[in-house]
């Protein structure tokens, strides 16, 4: 009984203090000024969230990640294509031009360059379909297709990362193609030809990926489908596996995906802007306004708890975009048949570039184990 009284007394004192403060403000007619100050603070708080979302996840923002033309990448020189690269204010603020020049000296540039060269040489077929998943945007969903050299019923649906494009998946996709697989590269929301205005953190992309699954089943005879995604694409693939998928979907490969959108946002806001976790609420409000859902819903963990699709989880130990602990969170949550693969000493999504042989050997071994 004594403990109960002790716990109640501080609460009573707290509420009494609040009431006394309110009475004081009311007596001195300062409540209006306080209300205005609080309103200004709230506007600034949520306005900052909108600003951060627009800088990171609108279609204009994602386009900054693919400024360099294919021809410049293939030539290894900015301006080789003769096309002018326009840098907006934000691009200049983050020194995008310097970043592009530095890209040519990165250890992973050569395999990326070779992948882009292969991708463009295949002249991918452009595909657009009407989709209920795109009704919010009053448009279609879009993809690039590269078919196998010989007839095959195996399809890999590829999902790229944020501020990237199908060409970013080319180094691995080329190996799939050489193995005799057909390729469908999904244009993630607010990327490429997508008509969405904002990134959905994978939550709405899962519906678009399901539309592509249904499209392949309609158009082709008994296709065997593999889902493959990197970074945001990896998270989208994991979220997709939490839905009721047809038996044509044989397995999934996710590389460097986050565990929940909320954790990823909190981590990135601190890393990029130096902001505390509370600002995830203002950022989340912008997501709700533009995309129509709470970031708390966009959880790979929750979706994986319902998954029946065999999944290979891949991560790198020095990942600074999706921290390595997220691999274990996703793996432990998955209710499906599963395997995991960690590349030591490498950064975000670098396994496929730095250690291509063990990467592809593990990926192909997993896929072939689940094909008919």
C-alpha cells in the first residue's frame, strides 16, 4: 500500500504543476502567445519533415542518383556522351558533380561499368501495363525486359535500390541471363518511368511486384519466378513475400534490405542530417500525406513472419545504409525456409562486386534448389 502511495504522489504533483502553470498563463493572458509559439514550432517541425522527404524520396530527388548518362559510364568520362548534366541546388549542395567524378575511381566501378555496357547492348524491351497498384497515381507500372537467348520458363523479377535504376542490377542480371533466365526489371516507385511522385519505402512497391508476377503468369506458360532485390528493392521483395503469392514464385533473394522503414529513417536522419529519432515522426507525417500509410506499417519483419517463400538473405558487415544487425532481425523473423550470407568487411550491396564468385555461387545454388 505504501508503494502505491509513493507512485501516486509524484503524478499528483506533476498534474498540479501543469494546472498551476496553465492558470498562471491564463491569468496573465499569455496563453495566446504560447499557442502561437507552439503552432510555429509544430509548423517548423513538420515542415522540416516534408523538406527532408522531398530531398531524399521524391521523384526529383531519386533522379539525382542517375544523372550520369550510360554513355559516360561506359566511356569512363563525364561529358563523353555530349549530353549536359544539370545540377540543381540540392545536387550542388551535396557536391554531386564531385561525387560523379570520384565514382570513376571506386574499386567497384569497373564491374558496374561492364554491367551497364552489357545492359545497354541488350537493348531492353520497354513494357508498361495498367495496374490497380498504380491507380493512386492514375497511371501504369513500367519495366524493362531482357529475354533469355534460348526459350526458358524461368523469370527473375529484379528490384533496384533508391536513387538507382535497372542498370544498377546489370552485373548480377548478366549472370542470371547467362544461366538461361529471363529478366524483368521493375521501375521502382518514383524512379525511371514510374508515374508515382514519391518513394513508398517498398510498402506500395510490393503490390506492383505482385502485378508483375500476375502478368508473367497470364502471358507465359507456367513460369517459374524468382524475386531479386537490392537495398530498397530487397526490402520490397521481403514485403512482397508476406503476401499470398502463387506457387509460381519459387524463391526470393534479398540483398542489403532494411528491417523496418521506421528504423531505417531514424538511422538515416541521424547519419545524414544529425537529427534525433523524434524527427522520424515529422518525416513519417510526410510519408502519410504523400503515400497514404504510416511508416510503422512498412515492416519487413512483420511481412516475413507471414512468408512462405524460401528466401536467401544477403548483407555486408560494413553496411552504413542498412546496418548489419538488420540482417539478423529479418532472418530471425522469417517463417519461411531460409539461408543467410554475410560478406565481411564490405559496404552496402558491395558483395556482388567485390566477391562475385562466392556471391553468384551461393545465389545460383539457392535458386536451383527451389526450381522444378
